[in-house]
C-alpha cells in the first residue's frame, strides 16, 4: 500500500505537468508546488493567517479598504484561486522528493502505525511534511475503505492534499501534524476490541475523516478572540462553536470540490456530511461536561448498544474527543513537546492582545501562566475524567492502562517543573497550586480550545 502511494506521488508529478497545459480549461485539482525560498506558498484557506488589521475593521478600515473587501478576504466560502500559471508566474522550485533511506524508514514506521508510541514528529520529517496525506492514504487502504467505497486513488490523494494544505503551518500547535497525530490516535481507538467488532466501514471512514479535518483552517486564536474582535465567523455562527462549525463547513467544501464521494448516492453523501459535522462539533471543549455526563450515565446503566448506529456514533464522538486531547497520555518526550507548542500558541495570542490593548485571555499571559500550571490543570480537570471513563468503557484495555500510566507520569513531571514558589505550597491538591490549576482548566473551557 505504501509503494502504491509512492507510485501515486510519481504520477502526481506528471499530472502537475499535464495540468500546466490544460489548467485553463479544467479545475481538476489544486495541488501546488512549494514556493521558492522567500516567496510565501499559496494556500487554499478560507482566510489568511490572522492579522489584527483584518479583524478590527472599524479601527483600521482606512488601511484595508471597504467592509466588502474585508468580508471577501475573510470569507468562509471556499473558492478557486487564480492559478500561478494564469498570472504568468511559472513555479521554478524543484520537487522535494525523498530518497530511499527516508522512504524505507517511513515505510517501517507505517508498519507500526497502531502502536501508541508512534512518533508523529519523526514521521512528519521522514515524509517531508506530508504526514497527514501519507498516513490517511495508508489507513484508508489498511481498513479496506478504498475498495469498499470504490474511491478513486487520484481523487482521494487530491482531497487529502487539500485538507493538509488548509492547515496553517505557522501555527505551533493547530497544524497538519496535530491533525495527523489525532488521526493516528483515532486509528488506535478504532482497534479497541470493545468497539472494533461493531464498527462498519462507514463508521471507520467517518472517524478517520473527522480526525484528519477536525481543526482544518484553524486561525491560531481561540473563539473568545474571534468574538471580542467581532470576527465575521463569530457573527455567522452566533458565538456558538465558532471554530468547530468553521472546520466542519470547510471540510464539506473540500469534499464537494474534490468530488471524492460524488459517485455515491446523494442520500448517503448527505448523511456523511451531517455525521462529520456531529463528530467535529463534539470536539468543542465547552461541551466537555455534556459528553462526559452522558458517557458516565451509559456506563452506569450499562445500556450502550453498539449494534445501534446511534450509540456507535456517540462512541465515535467520545473517541474523537479522546484523540483530540490525548497529548498528556503520550510518552513524556512527545507530550512535553505538544504542551510547549500549544502554550506557545496561547502566548502568541496574548502578545497580540497586549499589542492592541485588548484584555489578555486566560492562559495566554506568559508572565503569569506557566506551562506546568496550565498542563496540570488541564490534566486534572479535563483529561483524567474523560480517559478514566474511556478506560471503563474499554474494560481497562492494555492501551487504556498504558495511557493512564503515561498521564500519571507526565503530571508528576510537570509538578516537578512548577516554579519553586508553587511547589513550596504543597502538591496535595488543596493549596493554591491546585486552585491555580483548576482556574486554568475552567478558563480553558470558556475558550473552547484544548491544550
């Protein structure tokens, strides 16, 4: 399957050359070569990387033009960009092809993609930044989805490239590597014996697609930032699950544009689109208590019937929520890196808010909110409750026990890294250290994003 994918990559080179001649007549794809050094690569995102001038249209209307222009720049609608070729810009950057050593290592890693210690950072380097595309092509083939749904390989590859390129590489955390990490975790959860035997090919495809696209086109700032800057997406979705609604709608736009599922019955594609929305919207951290309470009730009453599509869908939602916040359950070396990345993204938002004299959002003040305190609060109040219930559902499977073990170890590691003044107050959970962690988590729920 991996060899097939690499052959597809070689074919893609020929395909791009072909498009250079007939692109003026056909919009068969939007796979772009990387720009030359110093030339920003074009991206298909619905709006550019967050620029405060584009958000605060009232204050800076003179700098950026009319309100209509702002709406066009920030529109959530997906539309085709004029190609570089039609504008007379001939891409001259060489293709970044991997040598056999890298391909061999990547192939070896894919043979262990179901292992919890899978290193997504290494895999992303080995695939030259194409971890999401490579991983999804492999998993779709491994699960037999290509054959079952009669998917066209070129169309699938084109769709996955669209998804990968719609993630902002400038984001330290919410980027395509995070999406690949969540997808790999989702693959592991789909293999849990208590769940796997009931899943249909449609369930598996929905789970993998939702994981891959759950944060697509994330701007690197959270929902309260969009609300207080009067961003049009906040108005569009009435301040409710703003980012999650945008991720979902962007995904649907790419599915339709790529025509990946165009050969399926209309009723089926509509159902897929709605279920994808339900899964992606479940990742809104503001709905954490809603899902956790419902899961606890099901487990207490022992009334989960996974033969029923509705209950399977609910457990897919729970699995995606677990995958989205599983970083504290990874081995320390990877967990620490993810923690540093998400806090860097928080701090960047705080610096932006400070620069434009806005109130700094919770967890975004680098001078007050340390990485250890943020992570301890997140683990204690968000991650632990969810993963203990997940372990209850799986019957304390080997994977669940492994994750809870890493979680306990990582929490102890962060406690040892707390600033000395916090450690001296005690770590029993009853002092200010515990209170600060709790406040951090409560603020996180208000923000609608997860570390």
